[in-house]
């Protein structure tokens, strides 16, 4: 856990406030960037996304770890079916949480287990399989335990949550307190911002 805290402390940070959202951009070096959005009223993490350079130096698109990516409005001839289930992480203060939708089957059809440091979703009818990873727990080198997993189903949405361990809650509070000390840039203040 200390290694992650040190990595965040060493990163170059830029913050801005947009309405009630605190946006923080991190540059870690080696062409790795992370962006986080926090609700300023609750301190909850809304979005965490990563951008990394490929082996040949090309920047990737943002990869969402927490929060749902915006729906693409590209005018491609092929697009994903709206009936294909999508899983996205949507954490609360006390739980790592996912929503998987649309999944129309009753709760009795789902088998949720913890295997090889991930949460696995299977269905009795063998129509859906998904592994959910908690990158935070991997960064902290902590193992998962099945007793902390809870699930529910409503409105074609499977909701899975994993209770955050106490030391993770403490670390998140410390990190958020440090982020609140980063002076946000103001409109028109371009110092510290890279131009494309």
C-alpha cells in the first residue's frame, strides 16, 4: 500500500474544479497518465481512467477503471449490440461495486465466486461469463475473500459489491485529503497544462 501512496505523491498533479466535481490529472512518467473525478460533497471517486503509451510510443485511448466510458458516437458501420451486457465499476465510500446490464435472468441463475484474485460471474444457462478485477486490491497486494462479496439483481441489472478493507478506507481518505491540498487551476490559467 505504501508503494502506491508513494507513487501518487511523486506524480505530477494538476487539479481543477468543475461544478461540484474535483478533477485530478496525474503524470507518472514513461507516458503514463491517470485522471480521477471526485464528488466534492461526498469525497467519492466517480471516475478513474488510465492512458498509456504503446511499445511504439502511440498514446492509447482512455481505459476506464472506475466509472462508465461515454457511449461512442462514431459513425462506424459496425457497433456493439445494445443487448450485449456491459460491466462497469461504480464505487461507493465503503464498497468496490459493479453494475452489469442488461442481464435479464432471475438472481437464481447467477453463480458468483472468488477465484485467482478476481470475482467471477457465471450463469446456470451458460449464456454469460465475466471476470471482475479489483485493480486497487492488486496494487495493494491484498487477496480477495468470498465473504466480502454481495450481489443483488433488479431491472435487468446485476449489482455486485465487495466490502473495502479498513486499511483501504484509511488510505483512500489520506489520498483524498492530500488531493484537496492541490491548488486547482482557474479558468484561463494555462500554466502547468500541456498543449496538444
